[in-house]
C-alpha cells in the first residue's frame, strides 16, 4: 500500500510541471488584430494625399459587412521595404486554378470588431514599429443602385487580391459558381430581396491603394497587390517582456470609396444605363493599438 501511495505521489509530482506549462501557455500575451470601417476618415489617393472625387464621377460610402486580408506586416520605419518587416500573417495559397492564387475557401473573412488574427507576442521580433501594411483580398458591402428611376439596396463582393482561386460562393440567395482563378478586380453583385444578380471583371491596377511612403518604400505595381499602408500615431514597441495582450485596430477609410463614372449627373449609381465603376479601393489605413 505504501509503495502504491509513493508511486501515486511521484506521478502527481511529475504531472504538475506539465499542467503549469499548459496554464502558462494559455495565459501567454497575444497580438490581436481587428478591422474597423470609417466613412468619416480622410479620403486618400495612392500616395496617401487627400483626394476628391474626379470631375464627371460620383461616389458613395458603402456599408461594410465583411473583409479579408492576404498579408499583414509591421515595418520599423519608412525605409523598410515590403517583406523586410515583421510579417504577421500570410493567407493560404493554391495552384488549383493554374497560376498561384489566394485560396478563398481558406481565407478568414471577418466583420468589424471581430478578431482577424491572434498570435503570441513572443513570435514577433522585438522592436519599434512605425508602419502597418495590410494586403486586402476581399470586400463585402452594401451599396445603393438606381434602375428605371427606382432605388435599390444591393450587396457587392469584390476580390482585390493579386489573384484568387474561387470555388462557389453566395451573396444572399444568389449563387456564383466559379471554380477557377480570378484576377484582381473580379466582382459579383446581387440585389437584396430581389432575384437579380450579376458579376464582372474590372481592369487590374485601377484600384486605389494608399501608400504614404511610396517614395521610400514603394509597393511593386506589377504584383497587383492591394497593400494599404498606414502609420501608428506613436510607434508600437514590442520588447518581448509583455504581460498583457496588445490589440491593434486597423481603421480603413470607406469615405466615398465606391466611385463610378456618371452618365446621368444625379449622384445615383445606375449600371443599367452604362455607368461604370472606376474604383472600389479602400481610401486609407489608420492603425491604432491598446497595450
């Protein structure tokens, strides 16, 4: 009996460190990244300068439902080239459609305030980070359209990544079977509470992608990547000794981000008369953090 009791105590003593390690790991401080959509945020152009709506065009601030990103990186300074900072996330890719592409079936799509990524701070290189880069890949939002003098609400899904392999996806009750790659600029649209739906392909490279440090750290345009760049108000310092989570919020400007060329100058998007979309890009990134 004593021998059995001794063995039981020994096993318990051996197990305690494992339980402790498990508990410590669960309590490890994390970097948490979330998205926010702001229609009142500054509307910027590709160089991060204030931008107005082009003459002959009109625009609206969409109501965002969801978003996804292909790549997240923090850069120490304005001279840090793309890929040389702390890479936080890289979405799954596939060759199922031929050329390499983002695998949309494995992309994480989130709404405002929902956690997009959560990684241990111990996995991030200690340092002081001034800039955040986000390569957006998918947007889903509500816009207003006009047809024959009647206004309707509809949902637009736009794929702004460099290349995306898409199986079948839905917008409400509308089904879009694709099962192949789609280049940057593919979109699909469905009216809310109406069976009408359609899809199309906008030319690559026409989407606004603000980068205020284009002069020192350009994003190669041949990549067709939607890498939006924004500056922290004060550098995010990771020292490796954090005891609490760090929550980063990526506020994206949707200030008149859906822009089209008007045929009837009434500020109403009317695709049935040939009004074409000229830009669906986000209009700026403002990253903030709470430690």
